[in-house]
C-alpha cells in the first residue's frame, strides 16, 4: 500500500501530538477483559522451589478462593489459569496423582466456583506436573507414547469439567488430543466446556523458570523436542493450528508469547478462532529481574509487552503480570 504521502504536506507527528489524539487513533487496546492470571496451587504454605519472584502467584490450595475474592476480582481480572505444584514424592511414571478426583486442581476448582461464581477458570491439561520424569505424556520404552496418553488427557479434562472448570487447555502437544478430549467431554454431558488448545507451543528455554518451580532443575535429560514445535518453523504452526480447529478447538494458544508474535499474527490471518498468547515465566522473569536492577520500568515494560501481543492478534493473554497490569491501568485511568 503506497499512499503517495509526502513530507512536508504530510506530517505523521500531527497524529501523535496529544494524549487524546493518540488514544483516538490507537489501533489496538488492552483491557482487564484480555488478562488471565496464572495461579500455582499446592499443599505447602509457601512456594518451596524456583525463583522468589513467583511467590505472589502461589497459594496453598485452600487459600486460593480468598486471594481471588479479595485481591484479583477487585482489580477487574476475572479469569484464572490454574497450575498444580505436586510434592516430588507424590509423582510416578504415569502421573496417576493427576487423575484423582480429590486432587489439587479439582479441589481448587470446586472451592473457587463455590466462593467466586463469577470467575472464569482455565485448567491446564498435561501430565508433566504429575509425572516423575517431567514429560507431558506417558513414557513407554523410553518414548513419549502419543496414543497411550490421549485417554488419560481426556479423563483429566472430564474430571476438571465435573469439578466446574470453564475451559480446559491441553498443553501437552500430543497429536489428536483435541478430538479425543472434545469427544469425551461431549459424551459426559459437558458440551459447554471450551477447549483452549496450545496449538503453537514451541520447545523453549523460557519455560525453565516454570519447571524449576515444580521440581528440582534440571530434570535429567528432559527434552520435549519430540512433541513441542521447533522454534525455526512457522508453517508447521499453521498446520498444527488448522488441525486443532478441525478437531474442535474453541481457541488457540501461541507460546512463548513474546518470542512468537509473528506466529500470532500469522494465525490471526489464517484461522478464524479467537487467539490466546502466553507471556511465559522466562519472558516475565526477564522483565522483572531487569526492572529490579533498575534497567526497565516494570509497569511500562509490562504494558508494552501485553499491548504488543494484542497488536499481533491475541484476544486473551495469560501473564503473571495480570494483576499488576490491571492495577496499573486502574491507577492510570484515575490520573486522567
Ligand atoms: C507443560 C507446561 C509448560 C508450561 C505450562 N505448561 C512448560 C513445559 O512445556 O515444560 C510453561 C509455562 C510458563 O513457562 O509460563 N505442560
């Protein structure tokens, strides 16, 4: 698109001259409705492993509803993504603790829905928090067993649906899981439970911060390259996305969010489903540690990162900074 505009007749700075005009011509916006706060829940009173910067997002299972009711909802953030922190000794090779109906996540979903009925709950579907080896699927003969994992994922999805979850989010990257989960949910009468598929989930060092929170790092030889996408590819992400839509995904996730803005904008053009972006632990920790060092302004940097994901095409953004961003925006609007 060449418009033939030329300086000095055209001066683009005219449209940047004051806050009102900048807001008027803004091509995207960021609001609390776009934000999802991840919360880690476990049995210990405090987060025992990993970077201390994540302590604010950890709660003992029973304390999650109080935090949501008293802190999160008043900020305007009304969607939460739940992740379990399982004790090392409770994990096994099959991840069987993940299928218990009195498990951490099912209990937290029930308690939250009872105390905060207005909340939207997203639960991650994968085996890695529950398995001793840390893989997202069942391991048979040293290989992550795709088809053997599908039924387990479907069972987990139905368990969370039964507890009252709104959205299940398979993050395991097994082939065919969206179809199997949709079928199982429908069979059990959960037609309204939505599927947010991590369609474009790349193998990334930026998840190490998350893994270090769940277990001792590094897990010996843990490598997810046989199921997560290769960072060098983008057409493959489109194939993944289109297959997941065909299988019944309601939304698609792109992850890591900041590293994959190009993928987000590509999926925006090549699919018609609403998209989510995941501002992952490593990306968030980079911003926080840099701001702790006085190198970047935390709130401004966070707002920019989230706005960039909106600009690239995300409807929803999962970010550890959701609460902070909501409070920052609230304060900024009061200053006007
Ligand atoms: C795995 C899972 C991962 C994250 C969420 N679910 C990482 C992984 O694949 O090891 C990472 C989240 C983050 O880093 O913020 N099912």
